[in-house]
C-alpha cells in the first residue's frame, strides 16, 4: 500500500479554495455568527454529547467561550503533556469544568521509544518510513514519484530533509498521537462525546485541505470532529479576545495594536515547550525563548532530555 498522491487528495476536496478565502474575508461579527451556527448543528446532531478540546492556548480559549456562550455545561478536555508553560498550567487550573487526561507515556519515554518530531509531523513520518526502507518514502527524499520519475513537489518539499534519514537519533511523527490524541480518543470512546477543536485552516496546508474535504463539521469522518473556527484568522482570534475581555494565559502578555494589526506582547503561541516542530523557522525559536522564560526547564531539556545533541546536529541555535 502506498501514499496517496496530490491528485488523489485533490479529488477528495468538497469545497474550493475560493470558498475558504471568501469566508476568511468576512467581518468578525459574521464569523462569530457562522461559528455559532456550526456549534449548534454539532451539538444538536450529537444531542449534547459533546466536549471542547482545550489546550489553554488562545484559539481553544476563544472556542470554549463561544461554545459555552450557547451551552454552558459543555466540558473542556485537556491532554496534560506536562509540557506547558507554568502560566498556561495556572490558566487551565483556573478554568471551570476542565477534565484533565494523562498520556500513558511521559515525553522522555516518547522520545526514547519513538523519537523526536522534526521539522514537521509530515516529514518526520516519512523519515521514519524511509529508515525502514519503505520504497515510496525513500523516493520522496530522492525528489521522485513512486515510479521513480522526477517530482518537483517531492524535490521542493522533502529532498532537502534527506539528511535526517542518517540522523544519530530517533525521528517519527508519533509524539502528538501518544501524548494528546490517544488520551483524547480514549476519553471520547468511553464517554461517547464528540469534540470541538479550535483549529484554523490558515495555519497549514494540511488544515486547509482538511476543511476543504469536510467543511467545519466532519459528521461522517472516521473521527467525527467539529472545527467551528476553521475560517478564522489569527487577527480575528485576537480581536475577539480583546472585544470580549477574555482572560488568556499570562504567557501571552497584552494584546496591543501595531501598524494596524493586533499582536501579543509576550508569547505568540503557547503549547509544548520542548517541541522541536518548526524550530528551524523562527528567531528566536521556542527553545531559545524557554531559556529566558523558564531557565530551569530549559536546562532540563538541554541537559537531561538530550536536546543539546539533537539541536547541535540539526544546526539549530539553542
Ligand atoms: S506538539 Fe510537539 S511535543 Fe507536543 S505532543 Fe505534539 S509533537 Fe509532541
């Protein structure tokens, strides 16, 4: 069995890119109204057996606020990876009706067993496949199609990461699954609840294509999920927080306007503090910022988790 080609994926898309662009251009008021409609549809379809996946980040905070503005009793579900900033943990603790789930492994066990996720989940997955000699993955890092013919897409997207196949540490995409998805899946299976997730399509090609396949409410997907903020942009999230006076984790600092755009004075994003995904793209990167914000945790990951060796090999400042 091989991977699906770009053409295979294109055939599965139900909505056009233009439709997404049109929704993304709506004023905030209209987005709020449309998101509430999607939230209502989901709630009614599952007869109230729903939950909100909550990370303590700004997107899921906005989502939780919207859902609870209609249905105050809906629980928030939090997969506790043990890798949040202290202020995010505090914020989650102060949020009412949050169910905390623990993964079966801690982060050290995950990297020892499955390896690091870098530079993205997608590339890490193919690196792991290529190391096991899976032919299509080997071809991708050669910049070729499965049949060996040249592929511009694979050349641009994967060939530059070919060196990762020989990295002296484990690499795979499994971390998020073990630490977040598996505990959430278990919870949803046990309770029968179907979850809302605060993902924005603008954040990645993968998320955009996921929306184009199902729209916001994926009723019939294998893993039924609702993403009512799909067509929001980061500016909408910040504007909503400001307008509604929502409390967010202290790590973000204040929301201020600069050159006509809203921004946070502290962290731009929260999430797993030891995550290597995307650390080659930002300056300073997440690990460098951690050194400033929580030096003890920085010392732990550099010295105890072996991140110094990994980042040095990857040539990423830390
Ligand atoms: S965000 Fe990164 S560190 Fe956190 S669970 Fe996913 S891969 Fe692991």
